[in-house]
């Protein structure tokens, strides 16, 4: 199921509009510098997309190839996670230049329109994820800080899971044990990749 989700969304994700970074300079050097800055802070998203695409290339249907099946499980897990990472970062990247509200429980932001839309879909959303009343203009620097925090948050999340949970699952189902171990290895690879992103 995860693999089909990744495959169905991959093409549209990798062809996502880059209107902000591809805009032609019309207001002189200051505008050009702002576009260059946007392109630079967008590099992390591009690296995530490149990783997603490369992992997806090795996913292939199989019924009898154990090595391929292992690759499908591992890469499928990582692709699904990276897809959601890219979705979150692109949403915040597209907030640059807009009035946003800060969530009270983390560093994420939202426009009032997006918040109301989410609230209409989940009746308890505003109670579980309240936003600050005062809005502010979201700038490139705000996004840069957010994406660094977000990637560190992913590292901390997986690291805690890897430390606090056994790498093996004592199930009577041999396949379930194998799948659990493969997912653990995938989480380790994601932590390594995210650390490389921050060190770049």
C-alpha cells in the first residue's frame, strides 16, 4: 500500500511548481538577491526530492525475489516518510511573503485560511493544535530556521525510537520479525541522511 502511494504521488511531487524560485528579476539587484536567497534555502527540499527519486528507482514488484522484497519494504518506508517531509517543507516554503500564525506547540506556522480548512476537516483540531492570535509576515529567514528545526526534529524522533525500542520483534510470524528489522534499518539510514543534510 505504501509503495503504491509513493508511486502515485512521485511524479506530481517531483514536478511541483517552482514559481517562487524561477521568477524573473524585475525590480533590480535587490529583487535578484532575494531570488538567489530563495533558491539557496530551497536546496534542502531539492536534496530530499533527489533522495526520494533515487530510492523509488529500486522499488520493483516481486513475488519470489527475497532481496527485491527487502528493498521494496525498506525503500517504500523511506519514500513514504520523505514524501511527507517534502510536503511539509514545501507548504512552509510557499508561506514566504504571507501573513501566518504560529502554532503554540511547535515551530510550524499556517495561514488563517489553511487553519480554518483543517479545522473544518477535524473538529478538535483547534483544541489540539491552537495557533497564536497575532499574525506575522513569514520571511525567507523564518523558513530557513524552520527547515533546520524540522530536520533536527526528524532525527530526534527516530533516534528516540531506535534507542528505546528493541531492534528485534519477538513475533511468532517470521516475516513480521523480518519486516520490523528492515524498518529499523530504514530509520537508521534516514537518521544518517538527515544528519548529512544538516552538515552540508
